[in-house]
C-alpha cells in the first residue's frame, strides 16, 4: 500500500527528487501529505479487517441479520449508512476532530457491511480475493508513482470512469430487478474490477498532484473506497465461478 521511495539512497525525507516533472510545490510537503494519507488508509483497512473478522467469526451476528425482520431492516440501514455519512463528511472534512469521527463511523459501518458479505462466503474465496486485491493495489500504486515520475498524467480518466461507474450502477439495478444468472454476475464483477482498477490509478495520481494538503481525509476516503470495491468485485467473480 505504500508508495515507492525516491531520492538519494531511497531517502524520501530528503525530498531531493520531484514526484513528477515541472513540480512547483515542495517535494517534502507533498511526501508528508502522501504519508499521512496512506497512514490513515492503513488504519482504515486494519479496522475493516478487524470488524469484518468479528462479524464472520461470531455466527449469531450474521444469523440475526438474515433470519429476522428487524435484523434485515437493520442490515439495510447499515448498507445505507456509509453513503449518509459521506454527506456531512464532505462538508466537514477540514474540521478537526469532527472529520476523524465521521471518518471512523464511515469506516466501521462499511466494514460491518463487508463482514456481512464475507459471512456467507467460503474462507478460500475471501482469502483469494484479499490476496489478489493486495497484489493489484500495490502494483497499480507503484505503477502510478513510476508513471507520474516520467511525466504521465491520468486526469483524463475522470470522465470515463464516472460514466462507467454510472453504467455499472444501472447494470446492478437491472440485475436486482431481473436476475440474468451466473454469467451476468461474472460480467458485472469483471467490469467492476476494471473500473476500480482505473479509479486506483486516477485517485493515486490525484494524491500525487492535485489534492491540497488539508484534503487528507477525502483522499483517504477515495482510496479506501477503491480498495474495498475492488475486493468486493473480485469476491463477486470468485463466488459466481464457484457456484
């Protein structure tokens, strides 16, 4: 999850090398911002793993949400809660400590939803999806830093990714109303995987070049959503392939 080191003898702190050509800001300040964002992202992922592990290992939790009316209603609330929290987080992402409290609530609620999804999935599929997610995220992160260093810019991906995400949401809605079978689920998973791989590159490029120093919470949220959605997309593919 961590970016590659640049500078003499791999000394990032020295800041002797620019992250990309024609860099006007201080490399030291940008590296400090990048480290802060990845530190927050690491804490989010560890918290997600911990919460999801509790949900998966304590079977009565998952059973409650699928075997009772109140449990199912609470499950819907948990699914919607992260999107609700994003609204105040968008307006208070610069206000400390409100931004961190909202970020924690957002992470825990989404982690709980991920845990409920994993609770009905075999451990082998979860492990395969997690390992592949880690490998893809690390590879794309290193690639984006390498490409940015050589002058490549990925800002052009924004409109295409946004349009693809809308199409993916419509696809998912149609699938809910009119299930098309295992093949369509696998197609959905593959498309979602490609889209969120693109988002990892796009958001990492923004982290290197465009996010302001006080947008560390929003930068962490963007990358966290990319990683979680990539994991769920791979989980969808493996589950459909096994069924």
